[in-house]
């Protein structure tokens, strides 16, 4: 008959099976997020998306029609009253890149963030919403 202590002891075979055999194994749950390579790549892609959006804002400033004030009209200074075609193509391309980059970041976050306490982040959604709404507005601007 087995004693009470023998029944309480954990199964040693089971414990050895669950231990990692390689000593260089790192448990991802124990390492901080800032040290995780995938997380660093995800943050870098997210920052790249926002820099592409800033570039799109700069191109938008040069591509849009110029505002002709009353003083400029009085003095006969002319301004461009239509969109620049070449810069408009660049603007649409940059906005499409923003949508693609933000979708990639959201997919990367979906793959990594599975626990309840993981923060999902809203900036990917904001970037995608702004880029898609800008593309829709530009579509209706060019196709009345």
C-alpha cells in the first residue's frame, strides 16, 4: 500500500517532459515586450506608417489648388486653381501605402496580442481610418 507522501509527490516523468531541453530557450511571456524582436519590428513598421502619412500631408499641401485672396486678385497675381496631376498621383500612392502599412501593423498586433492584459493600441486604427477617408474624399474630388 502506498503512503500518503507517495501519492502527493508529482510525477517526475511528467515534469521532465514539460521542461525545455535546450538551456538557451527563452520564455516569451517572461521577457519584457521592449526586448522582444517581433514587438520592435512591429513598432518600427508603425512609426514608418506615420512618417509616410506625414509625407502624404506634405505632398497634399503642394498638390491642392492654391488659395487666391482678394489682394492677390486685385494685384493680378495668379494662382493655380486645379490640383497638380503628378503630385496627386504621389498623394494617392502614399495614402495607399499608409493603408497597407496600417493593415500590416494591425495583423501583426492580432498575431501577438492574445492575452487579456495586452494593450491593442488604437493608432493603427486611426491611421487606417484617416488614410481611407482621405482616399474617399480625393476620389469624390477628382470624380464629381
